[in-house]
């Protein structure tokens, strides 16, 4: 297997949409990370003069092919980062200002190719060596590749309809292009639909490509917004992709804090690229532009990419929200170094805000075989009459917090610390260490009994700083409005009280920064159960790997 490859496609453009799926499937057996795609219909690698890269005009069939490429890639090789390269696509005939070759010097790529693949069909098997040599030389003229570049001729199973298309010949009208093109979006976890949008927009743009990227204000209603990549990372990935695909383009990436952004104030813009789903948004942009005394933009509509792997609760199109949903239960961040801890039992610290479904998930993990350590229950034990914490609490808060039977009245104690951060810290400084001791005793007991996994069910896991004695942090999240609804229904408190309770806890986003695995009980119970089972099975694999490495 090679980490990075470049696929040189030589088939006629009107045939490629049928051929690309088997070609990608063959390529995926050789490349496991990044696959660049370079198009040169009619390239002859068999004989005659040495093949040279040439400029290709932007045509309608090219736009169709780009959509098909990423759609098929998502279907047959979803693990690959596929990137279509546009350096040799040129909107106008060569002029005195246009270089004679699309590649005056080899173009560097973010990941240097280790292997070059092609769909070129060798007529005579004796020519194979000559073809591979010419392929390697051609690719080296176009792109900076790793020394010792390998080459492979792919022989995919062809489609039945190809002969009919071959006889029809290639006829495709030119795409109209524009000096300045704009698009907007979240661009979270750059996927095939994003790449299709970016590539088509780059074909349409002769000079400048403006991209509005949703910032905080535009993310509030997104599904699993806490798992959206940081703005800076999304911008970095966009820049890298566009630098690879069309380095000559002037790319401007700006934060999008409202639905319109620069699209309604930039007089140089000529075209906005939309989908069927965002067409109304494009029309709203033009309405605003007219109100601002600007020319309306040409709306260029592209197809949505269908997601053949979507589940019932996911969108039918390829979308970031579906990808975020699929991250639930998986390892988002590698565990920190826990070499100071015994490997078994493997300790999961499960946390989450009020109403998040944490306790329900802890019980599901218990049913799968984990030892559940309920820190809320341990908290009650800590306050019992005669314990070390009991005496410390009395010293700090006085005897007025006692009930008639001399037990601590937690309601009275709560009134003392409510809204007083100093008093609250004084209490937690007493109680949290004592709970930690009890929890660690439970873990030691589980070790003596030969248990494999413990789950520490603790709402204050992160705030209390208990991560030093656990292996992984698991977090359950739900949107704040759903949490408020659950708290008011469960505890009979007002909406205001529920909101105040949530505001006193760490936010979902802050907790996600410390989590290794994230779960969500937002959907039906069976959906949560599937997440938990996935997380559990992946955990068993990690434990086995850890044990195997000892």
C-alpha cells in the first residue's frame, strides 16, 4: 500500500462518469490516505512523441464528472481523501500571457505522491514497461513526486454502456466562467460534497474565489455543534485543498457571521454557486444586492451528492452533520499517558451536564459488563455522621446545617453555598477529595475481583480534576434547550432554575475539549444504545491492544 497516489485519467470525458467507480475501487486497493486525480482525456502513453500536459477547456461534462467523481469516491473508497486537480483547466485559449504549458515547473502538492496510477489501456502487453516509464515522466513534469515514484496500470472492469457512448463521440458545451465567484458554508470535516462545490467553483472562477465560512453565530442551530472543527482548522483545510487543486486562484476566506456576509456588499462578485437546497439563499443574496445598488449575481446550481450509507436519522445527502453523528462512540482524541495506572481494570470516567442522560448510559455500560461507580451515591456517603468530611463541614459551616438527628441537612447546606463561589469552593475542597478516595477504593476492589472495566459515573469529573486516575474521559451531551426541557419535567423546577443549573456547570463545548469519546442521548433510546455498544466494542479493542503491548 502507498500513502499518497496520483491517478492520471486518459479516458474520454463523456465516458469517465461510467468508468470512474471501478477505477477508484482499483486505486483504493493500492492507496490508503490521499488520492489526487489529474485529467488528460486522450493522453497517449503508448508511443509517438513524449506526452506533454496541455490546457483543457472548462466544459459542462467536466462539471458533471467532478460531481460523479466525489459521489463515487464516497461510495467505494470513503476512507480516501480524494482531490481533483485543476491546474491544467483554462477558461480561455492560450494567449501571449498564458504559459505554453500548464506546468512551467512541477507543481508541489501537500502530500507528495508515491505512486502514479492510470486508466490507460495497454493494447500490447509488451508495451507495459514503456507505458509506465512514459507515465512516470509525464507525471514528474506536472507534479513534485517522491523519489523512486512507482507506477501501476489499472485494469478495472468496464461498464456495459461504454461502447454505446464511445460511438456517440464527445460533445460538450463550454461552461461560462467569471472573474469573481463566491460560496458560503460551514465546511466542517471537508467531505466529498464540499470538494465538489469547491472544485466546480474553482472551474467557474478565472481570478478570485471568495469563501464565507460559518463562524460562532452561525453554528448555534447545527446538529452536534460541539463536534464542529474550530474555525481556524476548517480554514486551514480549505486553503490546503484549494492550493493543491488550483494554485493560480486568488482565494479569500472570510468569517460568516450572518447568512449573507460579503456576498451582498462586494461589487466585484459575479457568480454565486448554490445547490437546490441553498438556491433560495442565493436569491435572498441577490435581493439584498439590488437593495444595496449592486448587480445581482449569476446563480450557478450544482447537484447535491447522495449519501448511499446514510441511516434513517441521517440526511440523504452527504453532510457534515451525518459525519458528526458517526463520530459518536468513537475515539475522538487519543487517551493521555496512563502508564502510571494499572491496565486493569480500565477506568472510564463518564460525565455530562444535568439532563444529558449520563446515568442511563452508565447503567447500559454496567449491563455490558462494566463495574459502575456512582459518585453521586458516594457523595451521600461522604456526608454521613462521623466521617472525616462530616466533621470538616461542621467546622467550616457551623452546627446550624444539622438536622435534629445530627445529620447534615444538605438542603440547608445548599442554601449557604448557593450563589457564593467562595463558600462553594470551601465545600467542594472538603467533599471532592473524599469522594475520590471512595471511588478509588471501589476500583481497587474491582481489580481484586478481576474485573476488566470500571465506569466512574461523575457529573463533576472534570471540575474536580479526577482525570489523573482514569484512563479515558467519556462525555454525554445534548443541546441546552433539550436539557432544560428534561430538567423541568424530571425535577419539577422552573425553566429559569434549570437554565441557572446548567450555567453553573461546564459547557458542552468546554467538556468536549477534554473528552476522548462523546455520546448523545438526543435521539430515541435505541439510537443511544447503538452508540454505547459501538463505544464499548471499540473500547474492548483498545484494551486488547494495550494488553498485547505489555
